[in-house]
C-alpha cells in the first residue's frame, strides 16, 4: 500500500483486523482521512484494551508531514510506533503552511469553539487565496464544519477527530481542500432507530443526509447535515458519509466514485470526507 486515503481505507481496515500490525512502510502519500481513520481504529482498539503496532513510513517527507499535522500526538496514545519517530526542526509548523487544521480531537462543545476559531484564523489566507472563496463561501464553510463537529458531540457518544488540508489536484488542474471528520460512536442507524424502522446503514445515512432526519422530535433539529450537503453541492464539492457497513457519496461532475456502497467492513460511528475544489475564475 503506497497511499492512505478514503480510497484505500477499506483495505486498511481489513489488514488491521487480520494482523497485530499495520504496515505503512511503503506509504508515500497520506491525507487527513487516512490519518483520522487510523486514529479511530486506535480508539476502537483502546476500548477493547488492545494496543497494536504501526510500522511507520520510510519516507522522511511523509513522517514530517504526519508530525506537522499533529498525528503523533494522538497516535502515541493508541499504538506502538516502530521505529520511534523523533521530531526534527523541519517538522515544525511553517508560517506559509497550507494546513487549515491539524488533527484535532472533538469531545466537547469547547473543542468546536477552538476548531472554528483556528480555521477562521487561517481561512482567509488559504480559502480566499487558493480556492478563490469570497466571504460568503468562507462563512458557509465555517458553518458546515461546525455542524459536522456538533454532530459528534451530540450523537456519537464517543470521541472524534477532524483534520483539514489544502492540496494541488493535478488531474483537475485546481487546488482542493480535504476535510475529514470521524468518530467511532453509535453511528447513524443506532442514532435514528428510536424513531425510524431502518433496514440497513445506507438507509439511515440517506435519512439523515437527504431528508434531514434526526433522533430528536423537536422541530428544527436534524438540519445540520442537510446544511452541509447544500454547501457541498453549491460549491461543487464531493461529500461522502460512511457508517457501519455503508457509504453514501454525493459526487460532482469532476469527481468519480460510487454513490451508494453496501456490505463494507463494519466500522462503528461515522466517517465523513469532504473535498472542495477551487472556484473557476470568471
């Protein structure tokens, strides 16, 4: 395995279930989804009092990026790391970094305030400069991020993580921003099962994302994900939500992938990935 992203996540899950180790030695690229996914696997292992080993990438560049994203700060809690990575000055936070948000835990409402504040601090420099977002789009981005994080606090009953990074997307010829938000909590189906009869995880995700369903009967509740969907569609973004054994994706014309996937390896909680492209110049 040379990449650790949403596209390789299923393979990562399978290999980790079968082995006490996950071998990342040949990995040359890892994005926020890959990093956050590993940490959520670690969270599940910790709940079962299991500590597995990660064989770290040989690539110094990848190691420095993991350090820059604060991955090791959480990973050391969950895994044994071989060989032990010693940070170097080059791994420090660069002033001109394209990181909107390092890998950050989400457990309480205060975490959301910190996350929003940190992203707001960097959004103008990154979203306006590289994605050509105006103030309205940036505000929409902040609201969507806040809604996703709020879902973790309100519904997951477990710890979550979020990470955001800007990249250059060669095949598209544009800049993109990747947002990964995950938790290993109860998931959509269990969350909604008190109000709805659901035949599978995919139907539960569809209820929440496409129809604004919530486990709360209060009027006005359950519209957080619908707001996220509207924002992603408005800015031609790619949005995917994985929960349990299913994934539902909203795929714009420039992207590819399956819209609906069933019978995936069971994984608790919710795993959300958003990719936002640069706005076309007028």
